[in-house]
């Protein structure tokens, strides 16, 4: 083939192309050494001609390279090395002294058998290609892919977080409007309650006075003419005056009782929605439970008996409005777990640096496969339109923000117990809280 | 499309592969000073979808390492070498490596195995039928992979292939390598022609 081509041209190309070319005979003596090899090794053809490759370059990995070349001689096949496994054959400076970032020229080598007329391999020609540029690009590409994978993963995480935040926002917005409504209503109710209360006081006094007057009249009744007496006793019978006297007092005292109940509900509502205080506070969790129970009492009255087993743990640094939300969700969930009527037990206690609250019911329980999922947003087993499935996910997030824990223990058919663990101390007092849903409510 | 090789052609190919590999095995045995055993080459036309099962058949349920190399010239195709994973160091010191191998050296050994065996077999055949064959640099398919994962038929550009299978063993080294030469169906014609020419010269 070579003899059909211009030998001068071929010689020129071998000598001058940007590719290392050298050849050895079967004793590993150098028989060809092109310009590229000269430039990069610093050793010229004249100085190397006929010398042993391994004597001239003792730094070469001799046993491996010898074997490799021997194989080519014996089998007459090509052989290769790639920079990916073997960075280089000869340690040459690479062509990017400034922008490189690698310490030597990365090389791909090809070993070619050169056969004599009888087909026996006479020489092995080795070409050496500078792959530094390609390798660098490939390495940067690989790095870029790693970085972009990492970024994608982060984005994925952010999307999940965003979703959570959105749910939380949705729920807290709902609660915020309920809170504002409650606060507004409470405020509106407070005024009329005030004057009804004071009127009721006046009424009571007036009635007492009237009764005093009546007693005097009654004592003088016998002095009236007989006809008038008969008329009076007829009317007294008609209106059941004896009963009316007693009932009047009872009515007033019952009304006062009812009114004080209304005032407590209003103040609980205000407490619950924390119109006046929000953010981190030192709070009594048992009081939180009582407030919450008052607010939801209507919801649960006909479904459950409430049993309190308070252990009087220390006060806890928390956002009480949020703890109230958690308790409300848990108590409402519990009340919805009874096919008929059941019992909800609320316990408190202290454990190390934590205070715990348990909300336990003897309802239907949660099957194990659902226990993994109940804290997921939108997980619900309740009929469409009944539950949003957000309750527990919001609870979980609130407790997590308190650096506490929310643990479920449940057995199907026996009941469920949610345990809230809250660290007693955070050092967060005075910091403002992100979910201050009620701070803009009218006072 | 070609229907494959005639019986004569198949016999000839088997004989040529046998001789080619035999010579190569002798040469290697002389360099390594170890005995080399070669199985009689098995030739078949297989559906691409059957290739994973074929490879699984060589080794059974054990992790394997595999590498491949393309050849071109008188006929074109790819050589695939599958080595059970536990054997992968078997050839290393025959290849002049010293000491424990690190992970890139293990890769290099796998590349060298496919290069040596593929060259021996394909080169041996080509030389006898007077065809010029060149080889591209080999590449790695995978280390410690399931034999069924060596080839994914849905990623192949062919639906039928000629497979030539040889099992290569070095005594005292517990190395068994399975070599498969895959020829796309439309290359079988070129090989058949070369075989015919060769048969004429006999
Ligand atoms: N005390 C409990 N007993 C039995 N199952 C419960 C109890 N608490 C929660 N679950 C189960 O967990 C699911 C999720 O509760 P979660 O409070 O998050 O949503 P929900 O109650 O279904 O809806 P929402 O609270 O929005 O009204 C419920 O649908 C129910 O299947
Ligand atoms: Mg709920």
C-alpha cells in the first residue's frame, strides 16, 4: 500500500503531524522517533536511535509495556491504551500550561504491528495522541452533569417544601380567618354581654326590692276589703304567684350563670386564637388543653366522655396558639374515631427535657399500612368533602417547628394514642413567629 | 438479506477460527509459559432477543465483567468478552501487572482481554482468508454486572447476528473467558464471499 503513495509525503506526515509516533523492534530498540516525540520528551532521534526503549526511559512501566508489545509481536494485532484507565505512557507536559488543571498530557496510544514480506511482525509502531483537551472537556462535562443532577435534586426538594408550605399556608389561612372571625365575634359579643350583665344585676336588685315591697303588701292583705282580697287571691292563683316568687330568683341566677358561661366561651375563643398574644411564650399546656376542650366541647359532647389525667408538668416555651391547633386537631380526630360513643383520655407528664401530652381514644384504630401515611398532606380516609386530610400534616409541621415529636401508636379495634413531645426550653422567646395568623385581628 | 452461511461455509469458518485461535493460543502460551485451552468454536445465527440468554448460558447465575471491541475492514462486527467476575484478576500478572490491581487497572485488564482474544480470533480468521481487518479501541460494558445485562436487545441496531463462541481457559489461573463475535446479518454476506474464495483456493 505504502509503495503506491508518495514516500516523501508519508515521511513528512509521520515526522510532522501532531501525533507521537515511534517504533521498536522485537528487542525493544527504538527504530523510529518522530518530531512530536522529540519535542515533548526533549530527546532527539539522533540520541535515541537504536537504543533500548527501557534503558532510555527507565520511568516507563517496563513489565507491563514489554508484555503489551510482546503480544503485538506474537499475535500481529492492534493494541490500545486509553487515558481513562492509564493517564499517559510518557509523562509529557500538556499543551495547556495555563488553563489545564491536569499535571501531564493525557494520552491515547495505539500499538500497530508492521509485518515483513513473509507476514511476520517486524516492528511495533506506537502512536500517541494528546487527549488532554478532550479529556478536560469530558471531565468538566461529567462534573457539570453531577452539578446539574445535584441541582435537580435540590429543586425537587424545594418543590416538595413548596408544596408543604402551600398546604400549611392554606390551613393557617383558614385558621387565620376563623381566628379573626372568632376575635371579631368575641369583640362584638363582649359589649352586649357587658350591658346584659349589668342590666341583669340591676334587674336582680330591682326584683329583690319589688319582692320586699310585695312582702309588705301581702302582710297587709287582710286589712283590705273582702271583695278585693278575693280578687287578689284569684289572680295569685291564676299566675301561680308562690311559684313565680321562687322562679324569678332562680331565673335570674340561671341567667347570670348562663351569661358567665358565654363570657368564658368568648374569652376561651380569644385565648384560643391568641388575638392579644402570639409568638413564643412560656405556657401551661394543661391550660391549653382546657381552653381547647372548651372550644370543641360542642363538637365532642355527644360522641365522647373526656377524661383528664394531668401530671402537672412544668411550663413550656412554645407558641400556644399553635399548640392549641394541634390539640384541637387531635381531639377532633379522636372524636371522629368512634362508631358509637367513646372515651378520650388526655394525659400530661414530664420526661427529661421534654413535656409530653397524650390524646388517646378507644376508637376504631389505624391499620399499620395507614400509620405511615397519616401525616402526609391530603391523606384522609374520610368521605369526600368531610376531611381535607391536612389536620395531622399541619400538626406534624407545628411540632417539628417546636423541635418536638409527634408519635402515633394504634391498634385496629382498640384505639389510638397520639403523643406530643415538646422540649421545655428553646431560647426562642422574643422572636417573632412566622405563622402569626391572628396578630392583625381587630381588638 | 442473507440466510446465513451454508454448511460448507460454516465448517470452513469453524476450522479457520479454530486454527487462528490455536495459533494465537500457542503464541500466548509461549509468552506466558502457561497452558492455554480453547474450546471448539460454536457458530450460530441467533435472534438479537436471544443474546442475553446466550450469555447467561455461558456463565450461569454469577456476576460478570464484560468488554467489547469493534472491527472493520473485509467484514465488520463486534467482539464481546465475558469473564466471570471472580476470575478477573486471573490474567493480570500474565499481562505484566504487578501487585494488587486498583479499579482502573482492573478496567484496563478487561480491555486488554477483549483486545487480545478478539484480535486472536478475528485476526486469525482474517489473515487466513486474506482480509484486512482493523480494530477500534475496546471499551468497557460493565464490571460485576448481571449476565443478562451485558446486552440489551432493544438497544441493538440488528435483529439477527452470527455468533461465534469460544471458551478460553488458562491453566493454573482459573480464568475462563467467553468470546462472542457478533456479525450483523447484512455483514454475513461479505464473510460468506471471503469464505468461498478461501474454499476455492483449497
Ligand atoms: N384518632 C384516630 N383514630 C383513627 N384514625 C385516625 C385518627 N386520627 C387520624 N386518623 C386517620 O388519619 C387520617 C388523617 O387525619 P387528618 O387529621 O390528617 O385528616 P382528616 O381528619 O381525614 O381530615 P381533616 O383533619 O382535614 O378534617 C384520617 O382520615 C384517619 O384515617
Ligand atoms: Mg383531622
